[in-house]
C-alpha cells in the first residue's frame, strides 16, 4: 500500500486511520498495531517538522506491506539529508527524567519497537525502512 502524505501536521490523523484499516484487514494484533501507530506518529511528525526548510507544500510517501509474519514500512521523502540512526541514543538509565534533555526519545522509541530500522540516502531522497515482526 502506498500513502501520499502532505507536510502538514493535520495529515497525522488521516494516516492513522489508513494504518488502522490496513492492520485490521490483515489481522495485526492490537499490541503490534499500537507499536506501528507510535512508529508512524514519530517518523511522520519528524518528516513534517524537520525535513523541509521552506514554507512550501511538499508530499512524501509511505509504503506499507505485510509479508507473512512482519509489517514492512518505508518512509521516503525529498527533504534535507538526515540519518536518524546516527543520533546517539538518550541515556534512559542513569539520568532522571528531570535531568534528561528535551527531545531525542522519538527515534529511540522507534528503534525499541521495531525489529529492523535502516536508513539510506538515494539521490535526493531519504529512505527509512522499518520492519515490525508480528
């Protein structure tokens, strides 16, 4: 399934409904559905907020497929080059919540919920592939 997404924060609710329909029609468990929704929310929000440095309208795509016992999601945008996997994971063990810097937990959370997360830059496009085992 291919989803075209505008760089508008209002798109998140529309995409959530599409993902919900996809997961229900393919009998994805409620727990895995919630994991997938969190992944979508984090990645799409990051693309909308940070990928484009102008005030123009942009569209990016998300490809989603179920292959036996896994869901494979590819987020593809033509925004600025950004490899979220290069970001150092936040210290969630030794620092209290008050001591931790704001931000940085979204990609960390995606890496915790997914089984595989891979980034590539192909030409002028970012591609983040996320696999969730069911």
